[in-house]
C-alpha cells in the first residue's frame, strides 16, 4: 500500500513538472492601432513576443479573420528568454473603422493567442503626427543697410 501511494506521488510530481515546462508566450502588446490611414495603402505592424517558459516555443500557424490581413511569423523555435515575432499587414481597401484579429497557434501554454490590428481607413491622403504636412519657409527681407555692413566686414577680413 505504501509503495502504491509513493508511486502515485512520484507520477503526480512528474505530471506537474511536465506541465510546468511548457513555453510561455508573452506579447509586448496584443493590440496595435494604426490610427487614421489612407485607403488603398497597406500598413504593417510587428508584434514581438518573449518566451518566458522553460521549453522552446514553435509557432505553427497564424491566421487572420479575413483576406485583407496577411500574417507572417517566426518559423524557427524560440528558445526560453528569446524573442520571436508575428508580422501582420492590413490592406486598407474599405473605408471605415477596422478591428482585425490574428490568431497565433503554437505549442506554448494555452495553445493559441490573439493579437489585433485596429484603426480607421479614410479616403484620400492622411497626414499623421509622424509625417506633418510640408510648409513653405518664408524668409523675411534683409534690409539693404545690413547687406552693406556684411559686405564691409567681409572686405576687411579678406584684406588682412
């Protein structure tokens, strides 16, 4: 009887240890907003993740909710403590707000996780804070007295 209880405890401990040794996928962010984007111009975002587990993570697939989003992913095993990525490209074809989930399948704890692209597609060109509208620089006229003084100073320095 003692032997069977001891065996049970050993098998239970091994089962718990095997469960604890899975890879743990931890994304730095699970949602990214493009803000306002122009219609007809594809945009891409890279979701990075860290393997916080003890076993390598192998991403087996990444699928989008529709054909307007194309995901690609790290194909090599991601070792514990190392990073991998899921890149998602959204083809902004339809005007209006969007919310596009991408499901990532792996051998990590939980099996799958979802990352999401959001934003709003507008018609025409869109100006963002990162790319401000070009402005023309207007120079103020220089008084003729200043020009004469600069020329005098230039002549004095060239004579020395």
